[in-house]
């Protein structure tokens, strides 16, 4: 009986390995993986903004949020304090909150001339995990999670959706 169960588990594991379709860009980033649980492709692993924007999985989310206007008037003119921060975005291409808030956050950051190469984007699976990336220190419970760091120390985060607006929540983190 135990051998039969073990054999069944191995069969399922190897079947999923064989059916997984993985694509990468030339930098080994921007990975698209077929997720048999949801019967759809998902983003998984490290992404850059262009890879996310051009992704066949997430491109529609940017299109749906193209009418969002970043309200940067509330930021002090010439204040570059956001540029002193590193930002990590933990998101999921299958998550409606990520589909809405991540394109909006990218619009806000671009409107503020934030150096987009300083944004670290990590796409997770339904278990909020990524193979070969340890996310435990970030304590991700919900996605998207936008984490703001200065000198390696977390200053604040926006989880799932802003409390007031992305812009006001960012200003509140900057003023800590």
C-alpha cells in the first residue's frame, strides 16, 4: 500500500514537471510558468518593470489601469527622498489586487522619476512562494506588498491596497 501511494506521488510530481512550460528572458528573469492548479500561466520569480509590462500574463493589467492618473502634486517639488529608498514589490499575476495596484504603483513611481532599476519585483505562486528565493524574512501574508527600505532597514509597507491612496501612503512612509 505504501509503495503504491509513493509511486502515485512520484507519478504526479514527474507529470507536473513534464507539463510545466517555463519561459525566461535573456537575463534569466521574467519567468512565465504554467500552473496546473489554476490551469493558466503565471509570473514567477524576479521581474523588471519592462518584463512585467510586456508579459503576456500581466500586460492586460497595465492596459486596464492606463487611465489611472498619479497624483504627484502632493509631493514636495524637488524632494528626492524617495530616490534614497529601495522598493520591493511582492505580487502575484493571478491576484486581482496585484492586477490593480501594481500598475498604479509603477505609474506613481514613474511620475516621480523614481529610478525603476531600484525596484525589485518578485512574483509569487498561490502559496506566496518562489522556488529558490527565500521570502520568509519579508513575512508576506498578502499580495501585493510594497516594501520601502532605506539603508537596508524597512521603513514601511503597503499591503494589498492603500489605506488612503498610494501617493498619501508613500508620503506617510517618507515622513516616518
